[in-house]
């Protein structure tokens, strides 16, 4: 086997391991979160909220400088904080958008994780200052160089698109979703999709229209939070 093929195979195996680790951490964090929501009403709603926004919070937490385990803790603590605040109805739409409110809730939990790391590092005699120099959180906390809104905006758009597609996938047939994925998401030529999947041109265009309509509806629902 050539060196390039070996490296490609290793990268593929590493990606597989990362995906499995992510899936395991996601399931573990979600299960723990739902257990902690046990005494609160409408647990199903919070489960749906977690599925919709966990990747957004997780991705921003990582880019802010948290480690993977810290980022998952940040996800859980952010959603728990939101659940507690929602019971008290502390979120007021007239005071700003849901997107900004969620960003600030995430910011505070990211800061909590860095404070926890500082405390843990101090207890074992580590060099917190050296570790902190590479953290994006320094700029997040500094109003003159606040990078969090930019990180949040990029990840918000990506998360909305991914969340909408996940909802669409549950509402249409596997065949129609696959056609849509190749033709619209991956932007294959219609003839290539037709040949690859063994479908008619009419099926390609029908899937684009039907799945596209469902996607548009789901995006509109999610983007209501961006007002």
C-alpha cells in the first residue's frame, strides 16, 4: 500500500473514531441532561431543544478554547440554565432576539468552564497563565476585541441549516431526501443524479420541489428565533 493510501486510511480511521466518540459523548450528555430535567414539565420540549441547539453551543465553546469534555459540560449547563430561567420567564423578546440571548447564556457558561479550569489547574500546581494565553476567551471577555458574536453568527447559520435538514429528513421518504441531497445539497448535475440513483428526470425535479418546500417551511420556523 502506498504512503498516500496509508495516510488516507489512517485519517479515515481517525475520523471514524472521532465520530464514534462524539456520538457517545452526545448520547451521554443528553441522557444526563434529561435525567436532571426529570422534575420539570414538558421534558419532550427540552429534548427537542437540545437536539436543535447542542451542536451550535458545542461548536462555539470549542472555538472559544474549551476542550471537548469542557464543551459538552458547557452545552449541558447552558441548557439547564435556560430551562431554569424559562420557568421564571426571564427571557423577554422585547429586550432582544432569542439568538443574542442564547449567545449570552452560552458566553456565561463558557466563562464558568474557564474559571473551573483555572481553579483545577491551581489545585494541581499547573501553569494557568500559559494555558490561558492561547484561549479565545480572553478576547471574548474583552469588549474591544469581542470575537464571540462573529463565531456565533457563523455557527448559528450552519446550525439552522443542519437542524432544518434533520427535521426535513424525518418528514420525507428516504428516496426523495437522497435525490434532494445529491441534487441540491451536493449540487450534482441532474443527469448525474438520475444515472447514479436510477431515477427519472421527473423524479429529480419533483424531489427538489417537494423536499425544498418542506425545507423552506422548517427554516422559516427556526429563523423566527433570529428576529
